[in-house]
């Protein structure tokens, strides 16, 4: 679940299959909105700023490259 903004600038929750990243101002604003689940329990959304989301993805890719390189080196030395 993520949020959208309607034509009046109001935030609303929506289900999507991809993450939505926001500016830091957007993250701060979303975290001020109160969300509840079907059991009427407060839910705190996990909100990514665009910089943090992309940084996390790049870290994942860089770690994968390092692991692939190590594996290739081990295969070559055998």
C-alpha cells in the first residue's frame, strides 16, 4: 500500500504493486497522517524518500556485484 495525492492536494491510501518514493517534505507530511487497519489498530507506514530508496537499491546491486566477482575469482582459481 502506498499513498496518492488527489486534485485538492489531499493524501489518500492506495494499493499498488510498486513503491512510491517521495521528497523528504512528502515523507514528513505522510508520517503526520494517522492510518488504522481493519482491527482499528494504528498503523505506521513505511515511507521512503527517493534518495533513501534508490540508495538501498544501489547498495543491493553493489553487494551482488562483489559476490559475483568473488565467485568468479574462486572458479578461475580452481
